[in-house]
């Protein structure tokens, strides 16, 4: 058994966007090297990698799926 975690950055979901103005969302997008929000399927693919056979030798890691935000 392996234990890992995915730490997503800002992702275009109702929960993330809720209560934020368009101006706030644009500022968050501008802070990302890709200039956009992540998409839910991008996070899902990161999780699928870790739980699939290709992630079998990865253990105890935090995978930051955040588009390069530091």
C-alpha cells in the first residue's frame, strides 16, 4: 500500500468560484504561470496516475497539481 496526496491549486469548480468576483478570479489566474485555472479533469488525472500501476513505486509524496504556482 502507498500513501500519497494531491494538493491542487485553484481549480474551476463551483466551490472555488463561489463568492469570488470576476476581478478576484482574474487576479488568481494572472498569478499562475499558465494564466488560467486548473480543470477538474486535470486533478482527476493526477489522482488516477498515483492510484494506477504507473504510481506503484511512489510513496509518501505530495503531488502539487497547481500549474506551477510556488
